[in-house]
């Protein structure tokens, strides 16, 4: 009998142990499922965020590429797409007014870029940069200021209006009250109502509306985490980022123009001194502005033909660039002026840039004015134009600019 009772107790204990283990297993599975769900959602959100960030960056880079390669006006940006077909639609509103619409991905030579919610991107472009018609803004060079201010979720300004040429938006998933119907048959689908995609956010007594620029060209990044009221993601295109590429295009074309001019005529033109507002060549000036009118001031020299692009002068790039040429490489004029030029050539020879000798000419872009250096645009003298003291002394030796908070010059040398 005792043996029998003992066996029953052991069986009961075994069953309780199995039940406990089963309970632990169920609990483990439940906890694992919760953790898995959380991890899966987190992974999905990270993936969506990465997709959004990549699309925004690709769009910004495509806008820079468009501006830098524009044949008629380097620096100009396309109008938004207002027809939901991926193409820029010009004109895009009155002059002086910011334009907002979908990103013109087709005009930019891209696929229909989408954020992590599979929505096509939106785009705001400053009135100072938009290609409103055939010719775009009257003047665009590195002195051109933006007009779009960007604020953080506390209402603190992140980018002053002068710093921003355009903004690319990822609208994210539709929020309550945002009607994005109909799906449509266009590539991006949906409608063209900006309020259905871009959000508003209130800070204190101020409401920022990304769909309109708040009426004052003010846009907001909003909270870092997605909320039920705001999930826009923004990437501003700064004028600094834009012109860092556009200026290299300008430098290359200046160099090509000078090389072609020398090939055609056997010499380089002299410069235009800052004191001569007509932009005419002056025989005895070798460092200042690139002259727009060569034989108007230097009758012995041939004027520009097709070497210098028309957009250079019409956009006043001569006021924000710098040109230096060896006295040995300009044309001959005869008389006492020629004697003076020959003596300078014999004394100083060709130019030297960062240790590179036998340089015939150099071209600089001055970038935007640096307030810490007391600069202003257009350049009124060499110190207002170039940032390195070693490049301001008027001699034949130049240094290579090094990018910093107090130096945004760029240079290319002109050799045979």
C-alpha cells in the first residue's frame, strides 16, 4: 500500500512539474512573440527611415546636378511638378514667389523617388532660384541668397532664409484629415493638394505649415519621432552646397574660355581692375576681374568671340570671381607700355600656384562673402574677393585655398 501511495505522489509531482514547464514554455513563447513583434516593427521603421533618407539625399544631389549642368544659367533650379507626371512645369507662379509641388523627378533624370511610405517626394524652391520661364531669374551667381527659413520643433531657426535655395520633403503616410484620393493612373498616384501630404505643426502661438511655407517662407522639421499630427521629413538644399558644385562648373568654363582664346589669338587678355566699372580690359592690369569687353579698353587685343559663355556676363560672375594672368602671356601693344610689360615679365616670370611653376593664368571663385573677414559682394577689391592673405598681395605666387569657416575660395590653374 505504501509503495502504491508513493507511486501516486511521484506521478502527481511529475505532472505538476510538467505543467510548470509547460507554463514556462508558453510564457517564453509569448514573451518571444512580443519581443519579435517589437523588433520587427523597429526593424521596419529603421528600414523605412533609411529608404526616406536615401531618397531625400538622392533628390538633393539631383537638384545640384541639374543646377550645375544647366546650359543657360548655372545655379538655376527647376519648377516643381504640378501635373503629377514627373516633369517640371514652367512658369511656376509669379516672380518673387516660392513654388511648392512634387519633385520633378523626370526632369532631374531620376526614377520616381519615394520615401519609406512609398510616397513620391515633394519640393519647395526659392523664388530667387526657380526657373520661372525660359530664362529663369535675372541673375544667379554665388552671391544669390535663398529665401526659405527652416525651424526645429521648438520654433528655433535652424537655417536662415538666405541660406536655403530649396527643400525636399518626404510626406510619409497620410495622417487623419489628409485625403490623398484618388489613386489615379499617374506614376505617383494621389492628388496635387499639398495639404494632403505636407503637415502643419504648432509651437506656442505659431503654426508652421509646410504645404504653404506658412505664408512667410517658413518651414519646420517638426519632432524627431513620428506623431499622429506630423510625420514630414525635410532635407534643405543650402546655397553653400549648391554653389560648391556650381562654382567648379564656372571655373572650368572660365579656364576653357581662356585656353580657347589663347589658341585663337596667341595670347591671354589683360584683366579689368576693380576701379573700372565698365568691365573693360586695361593693358597694365593683370590681376582683378575677367574683362567682359576686351578691345573696348585694349584696342590692340581681339575681343571675345564665342569663347566666353553668354551666361557669364549676364549673371555677373565677373563680380564674384578673380582672374590673374602672367605679364609674359598677354598680347603685345608696342611703345612704352610694352617696355613696362616686358620689364615686369623679366622680373617676375610666370605665375606659381602652390609650388607649381610656369602657370600662365589662374581663375578663382570667391564664394559667398564671409562676414568674419568683413567681406561684401560684389567684390570691390582683392581682399573682399579672396580669403588667403597670401593671394591678396598682387605678386606672382598663389597658394591653394583650404576650405574652412574663413575660406571658401576655389582655384583652377591655366597652363598650355
